[in-house]
């Protein structure tokens, strides 16, 4: 699922972005990095002019960021490869289909169990 990464260390002089929450950065999952402060895309998976190289959890950008500031705000879009809301929607549809075949108390119990499972899933996704 695509997510906004908010934990990073930007070093403009060395053209690097470090991702402390990752052991290893998979460039196949990194979609886009925009320097929101400067209004410039500094990494785009689909543009070889705005590419980069990863080593461990550090991305070295091809884009020259030396005129930027380390405190500039970055917007980083990363696809973690996990299933997104469509999986949850499918589960809700399945539960709704079961409603017609069960007594009300059983339906309410199943809804509560579903909510509990969703809470656990949300906690896992948030980290």
C-alpha cells in the first residue's frame, strides 16, 4: 500500500535521504520524493534524470540538492507492498452477505469480531 513516509533524515549537501525505520531501502518500492519547501521533485522512479542509488537505508540522489536546506520538508511516497483498503472492503462485503443467513445476535458478534480485527490491522499498519 502506498504510504507517506514522515521519518527521514535529509542531508542536502551530500544529496542523501536516510530512512531510519528501514533496514534496507528497496528502490522498486520508492515512488516519489518531492521537496515541498522548494516545490521540486528530487526523486521519481519513472524519470532517469531524477533517480538515485540505495545502500542499506540510505538513498543517494542523482538530483543536485546542494542549494537546499536539511530542514526542507520532503514528501516521500513509498509502496510497502502490503494489501490496502481493497482487502478490507472485500471482507466487509463478505460479512454483509452473511447477515441475511444469521440471527441478529450472531451478526452483531461477527461485526464486533470484525471491528476488533480491523483495530489490530490498523495498529500494525501505523506501526
